[in-house]
C-alpha cells in the first residue's frame, strides 16, 4: 500500500478516498452522527485512566536516569580512582571513553534486541548489563575489571537510549505523547546532575553502588506494567495486544478505534520495502542523511562529552575547586534543559539550534581565553572568572538546544521506511564522535598544560639571577606537570613582589 494514501496513520489521519462522494446527500445526517460517536470513542480512549501510563513511563525513564548516572560517574571520581588504583592518564581516559564503545555496539544491536524480545525484555536485559557493570566497577582493583564494568554499563545505556523513548511513545495516548517523551531527555540530565552532586561527598565505590538503584527499580517495576501494545500487534499476539491496551487506557475506556488504528499502522509498516544502508545514499535521501549525520558531528565534536566526563578536572586546571565547579554544572543543567523543551515547539528547531550554537561557541572562546591569559600571565584576576563563565555558558547553551534538537530533527527528516536504518547510522556516528572526544580530551588538556609549563620555564630563565623567586616555578615533587592554577599563582606572586620585572 502506498505511503501517500495516509497522512499520519499513527495519529489516526486516514484518508477516506472517494466513498463519501457516492453517498446520497440525505445520508449526511447519519454520517455526522457516526463521526460524533467516533470522536466520543477517541475522547473516551484518550481521557481514560492514565494512571498506568504514568506508572509505566516512570518505570521506563529510570533507564534514562541510569543513562545520566553512567555518563556523570567519571567526572567527580577521576582524582580518587586514579589515586586509589594508580592509573595513568591514558588508562583513565580509556576507562572514561570505553563507555561510548559499549554504547556504539548497542546502537547497532538495540533495534533487533527490542524487536525480538520486546520492549520490556530489552529494558530488563539492559538493567542486567548495567548491574553487572556497576558491580565490576565496585570490586575493581585494576584496569581490567574497571574497563569491563564501564563497557557493560555503556552497552546497557546504549540499549536504554533506544528502547525507553520508543516504549514511552508507544504506550502514551496522543494528547500526552509529546510531554511524556520529553521526560527521557530530562531524566538523563537529572541522572547526570545527581552523579555530579553525590560524587562530591561520597567515595567512588559507593557511587558505583548507587548506580544499581535505578536498575533494581526497573527490574521490579517491569513486573507490574504491560508490554507495548504496538510491539504485541507487530508480532501477532492479538489477545495480549488488546489486554495491554485496555490496561493502559483503563477498564472503562473504549479502545476499539485506537486498536484499529494501531493494526492499520502495523499492516502498512510491514508492507513497506525493506531498506539497507546503501539505500540512504540515493539522491532522494542523501540530503536528509547529510543533515542528520552533520548535526551529530557538530554536536559531539563541539566537545560536550569531554567537558561532562571530566568537568571536575577541567575546573581544577583553571584554578577553581573541582567540587564547586561540579555543583554549579549540576545545578544549571536541569532548569536549562527544561526551558529548552518548552521553547522547542514555540520557537522552532532552527532558531533554537542557532542560539544554542552561538552560546556554545561563546563559551569555548571564554574558556580558551582564560587559559591563554593564564599561560601568558595576563589579567590573572580575570582568569578564574572567565573559565567558570565559559564552561557554564557552554553547558547552558548546549542544554537548551544542541543537546536535544539534533535528535528531534533526526526523527523528523527521514521517511518512515528508511527511518530505522538511517537512525542506526546517525546514532553510530554520534557515539563514534563521543568516543573520539572523551578519549582524547585528557590528552589535549595535558598537552595544553605542557605548553604552559614551557612558558613558565621560559619565564624562569629570565629571572635566573634571582633564584629565590625563580624557585617558585619548580615542579612539585612526585608530579609530572605544573598545574594551571600553580602557574597563575606563581606568576602573580612574581609580578607583585618584583614590579621592576615584566612578565611577558
């Protein structure tokens, strides 16, 4: 059946063809009565008991909270894990970034998993993977078990990132679908923020145990919620399909019309031709592919995962206490993300994306300027202010648009019959970019610090005749580099104690 015969089968906008034109005019009264009854049936279905829908959504978005918890784990724990397990910079970078490798593999397999064992089965499998991963991290005494645990949590949240929004969209009535699917992104941000906050006051092993809580809630909650009616209809389990839909809408709700719409949607979906990755490079799809992939490239290579994975160390490198910066990061994320969700439909995708991109660019310029001034010993009093402002402006700007808008656009630009394979390609590119950024970020920060060390050593040679002051530039015993904060403090002390010498 051709796609053009339907405007939006999922939302019930099915064309009637020319049948009405063949009916006598005198029968229009009966037709209006029938239409009124259908509208009442639809209203009854949508306004029935939504308690089970809300409860099912609450259970599902625990997976989104788990996603945020896993992403946020590496930031407040970096110093403690490296000290306890004696990890090098490259070893910790591998630990932080291997999460994205697990998620990358999950992006390829999550669709088949959720289609074969159901939405509930996929969430149950994801929760087990995350539990195994957190336990491995908790008991780790070296890099092997630490990396295995991080990989397993990455694979688990990769499946969660696919199945949770799909499940919520499939169980929600049309009048609540938009609002409930927004909870997915919001809970990811809340989970990340909670990891940042809690991680500043407890040990990293205790934080790993706390990561088990959302998974346990999911495992128990799945026993009390129905399976997705759309998936049940897709696999031909019609009795379970009707029972699940009735349970979601309430015992007194009339679900006959919605059930018919879902069955028509499934039939038309199965009649569409199967798509392959090579089909995406046809002329009629290539523009959508370029837009979808391009947005994900810009989103990831803007550096968001480098900042969020290691935000504590980034603040400390700029001379700001890591705990203070982490708390500020956590506090600003949630309200700004909520604001972005509200503005998305009111202001449109493109304006919000442009404003967000401008803000992230400004945040990068401010942060980069602060480190440049620190390295050259200029305007040292402004360095911490510029660094903090830049990072927080970057996070706020990213959260309001660049975080969610590319995903929304991706879901809207692809035709129905290529959406699955196109979505897999776009998600794969997204996670590949996330791995590249999260793995190289610490090395780039280390390289940047070594540049400042070279500047400090060059400055020290100019004061070689005055050894007591020059000794301030010595590296701390047992460390391999001079921190940005130490360079700032030392150069400021030299400037104020010896005004006759200028610091280049």
